[in-house]
């Protein structure tokens, strides 16, 4: 459960989000929002609803509730980042608000599909609603994945203890360094000569690039990617612009399959390998979406009729899509803070 310190910080965050939205002309609540909190492993799903309360209310739920504004926040952010200064809460809230308006502007197709789903559901066209929901999820995850190529593989760029020991000299806690360059990792320090530090950085870069190439090999695009790299003297352009172009090219555009949840090249695999995002916290939502994807296939080929899809099922899929997209967006925002 959440302790008093975490609750106080979440209340402050909710107040900031609400006030900043109102300042920008988006008043979501008549008074103060009620925040429904669902703890999912190391993530907290926050959903803001309008219940007419005079002050922010926090309610713990076992099942995620979809509200007017929804976002995930990691315990790392609450415990470590927000403890530094309240200014960080304000900054984080500002990013959430910017993200909210960006979603309204940039994800026009996603929002339009969700609106179509609502209309179709109200009119009883449940089969069509499922088709639009699955398409909305696929397009949203694809857009998010490629739009954030500047964060690809940051999680793989880790300092190797083995390399530090191989090329550096471990220094005791009180030892004064006689080296021009020192590297600190946790409670340990290493000293380097200029020559050994250059070797350390070179091998660190080699190990990092090898990890990236192995992922490309798994996707079956390594040869095409290397050919494109050769034309630029084996150097990338910006933040993996060449790899992004390779993945979007006609020859390899199916290497990553946004119609597939599990398996190599599927959504779960791709976001984990490229962006370091573990989707275990939304397993249930992904299973619901996976089931609806299978049903969409059967709908398109005429194997399902209207009586086999209910309104409650459409609502369940809609909630899962909303939560899954919110989770991915906020996991990426967490990464940007870590970096």
C-alpha cells in the first residue's frame, strides 16, 4: 500500500496537473479531481475523475479505473525524484499536461477512432467497434514507437564492471587518485591512464553496438541495416535515423509487427528490446487486446456475427486499449527523466 509520504506527493501532483490544465483553458472538474490509484508492481496507475469534491481525494482500487486524465507513474519517480524538490513535481505535472495536449493534437487518428468506437457502440454496431479499437491500438503503438527513436537502446548503454576492472585500477574508499580520469559507479571508483581510458571507452562502445546488431539480426534486418550504414561510413545519423528508415523501408517494414502482441517483433518484444519497457504490469490488458485482435480477424473474414460480441466486451477492450497506450507513453516519459 501507499504510505503517507507517497500520498502527499501524489496529491500535490494531482493538484498541479489540474491547475495547469485549467490555466491552459481545459477545466476538467467542477471542483477538485478524485484520483483513483491502482498499484501494479512498481507502477502506480493514476486516474482523475470529476466527483465534485472540494479537495483532492485519493482512492485505492484493485482494478484500474479509466477517468478524464490517466497516467502511470513509477515508484522510482515518487520516492527518489520527487524527494529532491517540489519543483520536480511541478515539472513532472507540466510534462503530463503537455503530453495530454500533444495526445489531443498529434494522435488525431487515435482519438477519432475512439470517438467512432463510442458512436458505433451506442448504435449497437459492436463488431465494427472492435475493428476500430484494434486498429486504434496498433496505429497508436506504432506512432509512439517510431516517434521516440531518440530513446532507442539507451537502456543497453550500461557500464561494464568487467571492462572497468580490465582497464582501470580499483581505488579504495579513502585512496587519493593519482589518475587523471576516474569513474565512479555506486560505492566503487576506478582510476585510468589516458591510454587505458580510451581503450575502455572503445570496448564499451563495441559491446553496446554488438547488442544493437544482435537485435537487428533477430529481426532479420541486419544485412540491410549494415548496407545503409556503410553508405555513411558505418556511422548513424542522429538518433538511429538510419535504423528507423531501414525498419520503415519496403523490404523490412514487417520486421516489427504491431498487429502482434507476443513473439519476436511483436509489440511486447519490440518495446522491451528498443526502449527497455517491460509490459508485465499491463499483462491483463494486453491479453484482452490480443483476444480482440483474434476476434477482429474472424470479424473481417465473416466468422463472427453481431450476437457474439457484447457491449460490455467492447467497453472492456476500450478500457484496456486506453490503459495500455497510457502505460507506454508514461514509461517513455519515465525514461526521459532517468536519462
